C-alpha cells in the first residue's frame, strides 16, 4: 500500500468505529464531504468497496471488516509504540489517561484511582469526565488507557475492549438531622411519603432502586433526579430530600454533608468496572487499580440504624 494511503486508512478506521461519516468527521475535525471523498480514494486505490449503505445506515462490507481488523491492530500498536517512546527518557513521566463516566460518584472514582499516584514509577494522571459512549469512542481511538464506569462494556459497540469488575457496594439512604426527624417508623417504612433525591435514569442503579421501593411497598416522593452524584448530595445537604450513596463511602458522606444514614438497601448494589482495550490491560496503573479495588470497595457489615 502506498505511503499516502495510511492517512486514508486511518480515516476508514475512525469511520468504522464511529459508525457514520458525520460522527467520524466531527471527531476528525473534517467536513463530511471531505471525509467521504478520502474514503472513496482509499476504496479506489484498493480496488474494493469497504462500506455499503443499509437503508440510511453505513455498514462495512466483508472486505471492510477484514481491513478493519488489520487496521485496528495497526493503530493499537502505533498508540502503544507512541506511549513506549514517550517514556524512554528517564526524566519523562509516563501518562495514564482515564475516562470517568459522569454518573460514577467522584468520591468513589477518587478512591479507586488514587493508588495510581503511589506507583514506584511516577505516573502523570490525566482524568477526563463524560458520557459512557463518548469516553468509549476516545478509548477506541487510544486517546484513553481506561474508562471507569458503572456498567460493563455494552454489547453491539465496535470497540474491542475488556471489562473488569472492580467491585460493588450496597446503597445507603442519607438525610439531614432535621429531615430525619420527620421520618417516622422503622426503615424502610420511614421513607414513605418523604422527599427523595434519586440518581438519574442514566445511572445503572436507578432502575434497581425503583424496583426495590416497589418490593418494599414504600412510596417516597421523588422530588429530583440527578446524573451528577455530587450535585444530588449538595441538594441533600441543603435538606431538599433523602439521597442515596454507596455504603463504601458512608463515613465520608456523613462527615462531608452533615447527614446520617437511615438504612441500607442491601440487595441494591452499585457496581464499578474498568474498561480497557486489549493491549492496555497490562498497564501498571490499570493493574494497581484492579488489585486495590476490592479492598477499597469492601464496606464493613453495618447494623440497620
């Protein structure tokens, strides 16, 4: 293949991962027309069609899937080579780029990632926050080494990644002392009719909480839903409603937000996953996160208050 075609091959690879010319053009900062023309040039130089239209959707041909498999390996190796070369000088600090899905509580993310800063070889930690789909796109383009999420890698995405479950934690319910005084009866009946702040429906635990309420036959008054756990806790600190948080960070939540725990939904568990691409699993930062996670997420057995 001529040297000039490697740029076109990269464009093809990005389009294949993005699933559309428009999304790929946005990632590459090109116009869709320019990108479409580049793909056409690649197909002409190879003498094969790499994509076909399926209704209004773009999909790879059989030849395109074969080309994608090779291109994926090539660019993964190129990213690995770049990282390796960047770490050659003894004075240069290796970077660890982690994407944090915005629904993961920031306290949990900090506890899980912080051991990276204690590695024998210094690491420069680069954190990016965003939606799962966007971060997985960055991971696929090797702009991230790992994504920290509240769910495993979704099926059906064109990302050759691996999900490692880091651990899980039951969910506790927290309230200010003033709000707690209005909650009569034992837990969980004390939640009946009380103002409740819930994680948004983008958060994996959202549906589990609703099912738990139904099973317990309690009907709190949901006054707010939040994708950002820190914002939910801020409203909770102001007394706007009872809110939830992982049991693993109970002490920190009570100390930082001036609240106490009403009880625990033992069967409702929030899980955390490290998602990485094939060749980055051995990154020392990913390894220390996986090795430390079980201890960090292990909450002591607590009696219901």
